[in-house]
C-alpha cells in the first residue's frame, strides 16, 4: 500500500494519528498531518484505510 497526504486539505482533526500513529503524525505548530511512512507494512492496511475514510478533509490517499 502506498500512502500520500495533501497537507493543503488537512484540517488538523487528528483522526489519522489516533487510528494509525505508526503512519501519521501532526505538526506541533498547527496540527497538520505529517506522513511518517509512505509504504507501511501490510498489517496496518486496515487502520490506514480507515484513517483515509474518516479524514474530514479528504487529505489522505491510499493506493497499491
């Protein structure tokens, strides 16, 4: 799975960090998403996919 984020669309809700802290983080100054792992291990696929689905800013993209 390949993961990318669009920081311009992120509203800083932090749902991604709660669901997949191994993959996502937030900048301290404004809460905008930071991608920690663009190619996470397969065991995190469900968590990353859920993070993308619940992201209110639609800032997370997942693909093969």
